[in-house]
C-alpha cells in the first residue's frame, strides 16, 4: 500500500518543481524529502524523478502518480474535514458570552436555532460585558463572545476574529418631548455604573456639558420607571428597548450614537464546527427590524 505522507511529498515536488521548494512548503528538511521520494520509488518499483542539471523533473510515471495522488489526497482531506464537522456538531459544546441586552433579545433565538439544528451540542451561556467577555475568550473559557463597540474603526485584538452582527442606535428617553441632547444641560439624568455610563458622558461632553446624574442603576426596567415618573432622562441602546420598553416613556434616536455589535472568536477563520455553527445562528437571529 502506498504511503500517504510520501504521496504528499511527491505532490509538493510536482507543484513546486524543486526539492528545496517542496521541503519549505512541507516544513521538512531537503534530505527528508529525498528520503521519502526514494522510499516511494522503492514501493512503486518505478523511477519517479530524474536529475536535470542542478534541478529535477518528474518522469512520465512520476507525473502520472502525482496527478492521481493529488486527487486521492484532496478526497482524504475533504473526508477528514467532513468527519470532524460531523463529530464536532454531534458531540461538541459551545460556550457563549454576551452582554445583557443581547441576551435579552436575539441571543436566545440564536441558541434555540443552534439547539434545533444540532441537538447533540452542549450549550453554556454567560452574561458579561464586552471587556470581560474578551478576557474569557482569550483565556479559552468561552468559544464565542458577543460584544459591541461604538467605534467600528478600532483595530481588532490580536488573535481575535470578529463577525459583524448588527448596528444598534442609542435613544434619548424622557417622559415628555425629548428634544436634543444639547437641550438638557440642566436636566437630571439617570445613568448606569461608572463603566456603563461612559458613552453618555461622551455624548453630553460633545454637546458642551457634563450631565447632572441624580440616579444610578444598570437595571433597564428600573431606569425606565424612573424616567416615566419624570425623575430624569436617560439614554439606552435599541437592544435594551427591544428587551423592555415602558409604555409611558418617549424615545428619540440620538444621531451619531450607534454601537456596532459583533460575534468574536479566537484564532484565524474558519473556527471549529461548533463555534462556526453558533456564529451562523447569531447572524440569522440578529436580522431583526429597527426600533420604531
């Protein structure tokens, strides 16, 4: 039986035209390439290469075997990939981290889609904000992280590949006519924790003032109840309003205040079959209409 490793060496020599180039492609030493070719000639009983000056060329038998070997190796590689995908999607796991408003909107649908398509996969969900989700991803503790950025020109982290899911505008919430951000320099504001309020502070700074924050809460239900009671204004992303919207608040989109939502995986694409299946489900579930 012909050795597959030696067939790969022959194919590389045929493709590259020299022992040195084939060795470089295969990450072998040149003597190792020569050894594999000599053993393959012994196995086949045919002369496969001949010296031409300082170079080599394949004989007629060598070209015939290299052509067949390329077909065989291609089919073996395809079969190995299909088998890995089949086994991975039948018995693998996907660990997903996402921020709260994503978990409250499109992520459950994505998880349901994945579970329906691949019932053998084990699914784990973690609620966390983007910085921690990326730390978990780098540490290998999750496979997919749903994150957001307000600056879509920011460079990707080393080793992390990101798939764009959706753009999520921000909205000004009030109990009466909202107007513009610039109209509320003297108003009371309701904001999240120090980390979560950074975008509100940035938007108000662009409008020329620092907001007077009277209430602090990360609970979107409580925040909207405070707005409905005329105790202050707030700014929330569209996903948060899709997760919960108080009937007595008015909303107005804030121009130039869109966050960009991504699914991040670690390593070069394509990811392993289970995370790749989760990415596809996230893309499908995130195709939702804009808030009205």
